[in-house]
């Protein structure tokens, strides 16, 4: 195809999304251009506005259009509890449970020395300042149960315990409604160790 610089740029732009390869990106690009030009314009405008207007909350580091996000501004939240998560998506997942009424700190990543991501890259100094503000009494580590998430939780937990804070970790174990014979062995082992 001659003269398709714009199409190639669109496909390359879509490939930046996680889990999207060349074929999927091409399929999306052709669909938008062939069947949904109005959708393409709306998507382009939404992306432009989001990139221009969304920033990090000055307190918890999540995404917001304001200096302070609505969660941090909510006076009904329990300010003595601070839940540490890796991403805004993780924060949204915890919020959907409606079980946590405290505040958050979003790391925007996890420690990964092999990828060159250290404490400064995920804002640990800002987290430590927030956690030791004299109001926070418990820090709940809700990083993912991956090797990097566990390492991140360990580093944060040790540093905060040394500062005299009560640090807890999300429990893990056998999912409700599951049968033991179908649960992976690692989950069963952790459930036995963390039993109460």
C-alpha cells in the first residue's frame, strides 16, 4: 500500500497497548477507519484530553484531574489506615470491594532491580513521608503476589516497621467457593502458613 504513513503510525500507536500485537493493532486500525470514523475521532479526543489533564494526586499519587483526588479529599475516609498498591487499577479493584474505607498510596510500579527500577523510581521517599505523618497508624501492603510485588512489600514493610508503624499484608489463601483438589499447590501452602 502506497502512501500509508498515517495508517502505519496508527497501528504502531495501538501496539503500545499491553497485549496488543501487530495483527490486533491492524485489525483495530482498519475497523476504526473502515467502520467507525466517528469512534476514531472520539477516541483520539479522549486520549488527547486525558494526556493533557490527568496528573498524579499530590497525596496518594493516583490519577486525578485535580491537585488532590476525591478519595484523599473525602472526610469520611479513615485517615489512620493507608493501603499501598502498585497501580491505580489495583486501587480501583480494592475500592470495588467496598471493604476498605481508609486512604491509599499508589506506587505506580514495583521494585525490579533487573529492570533498573529502584526505590526512587516508585516514590518510596514520598510514601515514607506520608506514612509517618503522625496520623497513619496502620499501613496495609497490597502489592501483587509476584516476586517483584513480594520484594516491594518486604522492603516497604521493613522500613516502616523500623519507623514504628503497624504494617500488615493482604492475606492470601484458598478462594471462597473453591475445592482444594483444584487449587494450585502454592496457594494451598500459603494458606496453611497464614492460617488463623
